C-alpha cells in the first residue's frame, strides 16, 4: 500500500509540475500574441502618415477632405471601443475570438485603402478601420490583465510598446516603393497653397499595404492557434478565454483592465448622473454632490482630448510637414525622421515604466507635460534646419509618448478608474483626434504647412494647464477634504 501511495504522490507531483509549466507557457503564448496584435495595430494605423500624399492624389482631394476622412476614423474608434467594451464584459470567454475578428476586419480595410479613388469611400473604409481598432483594444487590454492579474504591469508596458514598433516599421515598408516625380501642376491639394510646383512624392501603395495585410492575417491565424489551445485545455483557470461554461469571476488590480467596465456599474453611474442629476461618489453607501468630482471629469476630458488629438495630428501630418514645409527635407530624411519618431515613441514608454518604480506618477506627468510643451515650442522657433528639426522631434516623441499611460496611472492613484471615467477618457480621446485632425487639414489647406507646429504647440500648452489642474484636484481628492 505504501508503494502504491508513494507512486500516486509521485504521479501527482509530476502532473502538477507539467500543469504549472503548461500554464506558464500558455500565458507566454497569449502575451506574445497580444504583442503581435499591437505591432499589427501600429502598422495599419500609422502607415497612413507616410502615404498621405498618395491617398490625397488617388482620391483627388485636399488637406481639408483628407483631414475629415482621418477624423471619421477616430469616430469609428470611439464606437468600436464602446461596443467592444460591452461585448468584452458580457462574453469574457470570447475575447480572443473578438480580437481575431477585429484583426481580420483591420486586414480587409488595410488592403482596400490604396484602391480607394473617392474620398467618400476612403472615409467609410477608415471609419470601419477605426472601429476595428477600438474593438481590438477594449478586448486586448482586459485579456492581458486577466492572464497576468496583479503581475500585469510589465506585460502591459511590453504590449503597448508594440504599437511604437509597428509604427516604426511602417515607413520602412513604404520607402522602397516610393515614386518621386517632378510635378509642375498646381498642387494646392498636396503642398502649401503658396507654392505652385514641387517634387510630388507618391508611393506604389498597393504593395506595402498588401504586405501589412499579410502580417495582420498571420496575427489572426496566431490567435486562432491560441483559441485551439484554450479549447483543448480542461482547466478553467485561464481567466476569460477558456470555456463558455466557465463562470469563474475575474478580477484584476491593474488599472488597464478597467478600460471595459461592467454594465452594471455603468448603469448605476449613468442613472445617478442623469436621472438624479448627481455626481456619484460612494461613501458609506450614499452618493454625494461634490464639485471636485465634476472638476475631475472636465480635467480628464480635456487632458485626453489634448494628448490623443496632439498625438494623432503629429503622427499623421509630420511626414508631409517635413517634405513640404520651409524645412523641405529630402525624401530619405523624411522617412528617417518618421522612423526615429516612432522608435523613440516605443523606447520612451518602456523607459518611463522603470522610472515609475522610483518616482510618483504626478511628478512624471508634470515633467512630461513641460517637456512636451518646450519641445513643441522648439518646433516653432528653432526648427529652421534639419539638425534642430530632428532634435525637437526626438525630444517631442520622448516626452509625448508616455503621457497616456502615466495619466491613467496618476488618476488611478487617487480615484478608481470606474466605467464612467473610462467612458470620459474614450470620448475625450476620440473627440480630440476627430476635431484636431479636421482642423489641421482645414488650416493647412488654406494657410499652408506653417500652421502645423503652432497647432501642436497650442494643444501642448492646453495639456500643461489641464495637467496642473488635474494634479491639484487629485491631490485634493486624495487628502479626503473634497467631501
């Protein structure tokens, strides 16, 4: 009997060892798949920047129209975030399937974009692409949080740095297919309205867009492999994507997992806000009116309006500014600065993750906001030649890139990121991207490329002001004096 019991114990230990290692490898597989998804996201989102002159040429449109098309992509992102968050909470076991479907939609829209010869068709395609973007992020973030739970901080930084990697790869894929031709036609739709002729830089966009489509489809196949692994796994421990029969409750301390809050929480918040006209703050199971919460809502909206709007404007219009502004960089230098910008974007997010282990989020946020404003002022005043333009762009990328995750962390330290707060963040981000991309397209069309750095600087100034007010309000909330 003792021999039998000992044999059974050895078998159990061996099974437990294999099970634990299998669980860890599955976590790594899911994490690598999500990192790949964010690289794909960066590719098909930011390839629009280097190919913007080509898209304008193909659709026979000007900056105002192309700015409107890019704005509708941001609107699609908002709707995708809302619907994706709803389905992510309702059907947690299907998150990986939702991500796979959004990747397939993203691949289809990416393939169609270079074939669009009408700006209306391009606008519709970009709206669908934006929808898939938002749908992917609101399923990917909680999926990663459910996989790593309280240890998700490092994987989150790694996953989100993938966006910068993909964005950095985009100009490298586009550059070999560039077609430079001297055009003496009236190119007001492509260049500043003060110039009648310039070197028109076009791209044979079908090839790079097709390559990116293939990369995205490979990522979708990778997720299909992950789904098959989950389906063959009998354990219900893998938070959210194992079996439809699993009713295991999923919790996470990561602030990023709150990006798709539960419908019950949202319903309670909305009912209190709109039917009772009160601002919810739960203290001893009672809701209180407080001005600090209202002020917090305003600051969060304007802060993310500035952060995301500024980021979209710079990422999409930097390439054309480098080519057609008074700096007039060469084609190679324009691709190079685009590549450097996104590489610094990726590096900065990883670096700030380690810095945040030593400094508080509020100090980091204030420093980044000041650096963003100073570097954008440098773009207005100092970027008179290639060297200073490169320097100011690199500094802008290093300071600007970590603002989004650091702001989330700063808010979460003093106030829980509930469903209503996340809706405000998504709405502010989408509204900023929509409005500012439309404004920059309209202004460039009528006043030329010179308005680009001034719009970036004005939004950076607005960002610094709201960040200071946000930090003060959060400190006031944290002190417990606000109610």
